[in-house]
C-alpha cells in the first residue's frame, strides 16, 4: 500500500487577501495558519478569521472567502490574534501553557461559518498558546 502524499506549502506574506481569492481553487486549502499578528503598528490589521467589513472589498468578510477555499475537512492554526471569535482568542497573549489551553479549548466545540470546530492540538510559544482547530464542513 502506497502512503505517499504530496504536500504543498504556500507561505504568503503581504496582501494574502488577494491571494486567497486569486491563487487558490475552491476547497483547495487543507491547513490555514494565521498567528503572531496584531491590529496595531507592525501588524497587518487583517482579520482572516472573522467577517469584518472593509471599505475595500477584497479585504472584507475574509472568513466567507476563506471558507470557500477550505477543504471539507481542514485545520486552522491560530494564536487568536486578529479574530472576533471569542473561542479562538480566549487564550491570546495569556500566560497559560499549551497543554492547559488545549485541555480547556477541547471542551469548546462550536459551529461557525458553515463548519464544526473542535480543538485538536496546540503549539506553545512565548506569547501564549497557538491552538490547532479541526474543521468539518456542515452538510
């Protein structure tokens, strides 16, 4: 049995909003990572994990755009920065170890944007935990 898989990683810097719409087919993204961002100086002020309106259409309602590009089962990796979803930002910039944040977040399954969300893992870093959310598209 061949278990070989091809994995493509697209690391995108700058105007990822345009890339999201123009560079990916629908249901082509299996893993989306957005972390270490802020709305302040030096940050992007881009809210991929929210449906924030914008005067410039390509930058608005980004989760609606992202959800079209996510596969039916996907992972979202986030530290909770630049989102309006309380469950995603619950531990942002908090002094809590990754395992403790994961244990608490694993109890917070929810539905948003046409997906069921369940915390499935974590990564630790100096600014607080980065959680890994497993998404399943609602039928």
